[in-house]
C-alpha cells in the first residue's frame, strides 16, 4: 500500500513514476514462454527440443543432442513450406551453452543452443520452423511455432513495484496515505498473490493539524505494508498488447503519526478493500495461453474501509484510491 503530500513530494513522486515507467517498458519488451507440449525436431544425428522463447528479443532456446561436432553457419526463421535453408528471417547470433566464443560450433553430447533474432519482426501467428545450415551443407530443421501447441509464460517469482494514493473520510486525524512499496508476487493457480512493504507519508486533516506556511496540508512519514489477490476475468487481445480486467482483495497496513496541533498523534491503520484492476500483457497474436501471467503493468481502484482497532474510538471510515503497479519477472 502507498500515499501523498504536497509540494516537494510531488516532484519526487513524478520522478519516481518516470523511473518506474522506464523499468516497466523494459519488462514489457521481454516475456519468457514455454511450450505446453514437446516441440522436437531431428535432422541427421542432431535432436533439438524447444525449451523456451524470449518474446521481444526473439530468442529461441533449445536443448540439443548431437552425436558429433557440428559447425553452424546460419539460421533462418521461416515457414515449413519453404525449401529448407533457402532463406527467411536470418538470425543475428547463435550461441552454445551461453558462451560468446566458438559460436559456430555445436559439440557432440547435450548442450543448450540459443538462436537470437533480435528485434526483427517475426510472426507468432503462423506455423513456423527454424532452419540451421551447417558447414557441410546439411540443413537442420526444427519446429519453432505451432498454432496447436500453447505457449505459456514461464512460472517464476516477480518483483512488484507500486505507487498508490489512498484517501479516506476523516479518521484519527488522517486524511490519506501516499507512497511507494516493493515486494514479491507469484501465481497460485488462477490467482496472483503478492505482498509489499515500503514507505510513504501520512496527510493530516486541516481541522486537526492546520496547514503549513504554503497553505498545504501537513504530513509526516509512515511505514506501509500490504497483501493483494488478483483474479483475471478475461483477456482482450489488442494490436500491440493484451488487456486484462480483474477483481481482487487488498489488505493494507500503515503505521505512523500525524502532526496534530496538540502534539503528534499516532495511528495504526488497517485497510480492507475490494479491487477493480486493469492490467496489460505483452503477448498478442499467437498461440499464447495463460496470458495474464505475462502482465507487466496494472492500474487498480481499491475501495473499502480503514480502521484502527487499537485507537481511542475504534473508528471505521471509508477509504478508496488509486494504485499503479509494475510487475517484473525475476
């Protein structure tokens, strides 16, 4: 969970938000997906099993097995109806076992073969193959994309970075909390589960704390933490990205104080809120499945109540706000 204040904090918020947008744009450019059924090709004595695809940089990663050393010359991304090794989108690089040296050699035995096409435009909505030409004129052909084999995002932990503004009806002098939080998230079946901790500022109501010399509401530092659940409803495939509406639950905790005129007034606020969210995923136009798991950005509207069970009057108030969250695979 997270919140606001006026003046200098606004500038820092905008700067941090621009930084988050830059990080999110990088995350959106790369999504690792894996086939839901084996995708295997065999040519001569070489077997290639597709392990994963890094969509964006267009990197195809294969588990390879060869009986003897092969020298690799070129690789093409093409359609199966084309004559083998007669052209297509040419690979920018071929690497074996992640090494930069001896890129043109595929030794005998088991290895990891990476074929990099870079930011070139390649189609994911066609049945395609990859042709690899060797120095002896042999063409190794292996399946790349099949429209009947789903490609799902690789399951992994994600880093979540959020900025949010929560406001409420007057509650122990508190008018709102604003800030940033960082945490971890992971999918559990169809539900995305995440938790975050961070820092923000508590904004005090004018009738409790007055205003500063600039006529702005007074604020003070606060510690925040939260936990979230998100359940995607459906996926709409757009021209450049997929949009996913979702519903969820949000629990937030904020601890701090407000600079009341009668002296600092401490609070421990608990937020219980329903959430309506909208997220974006960088997978579209292809045999992609479980697309919400590739979400990299979410805009959410939490609404519910805030309470302080240990406060003097155990008061409950309405609380709502906005949240922007970026999800980065680890």
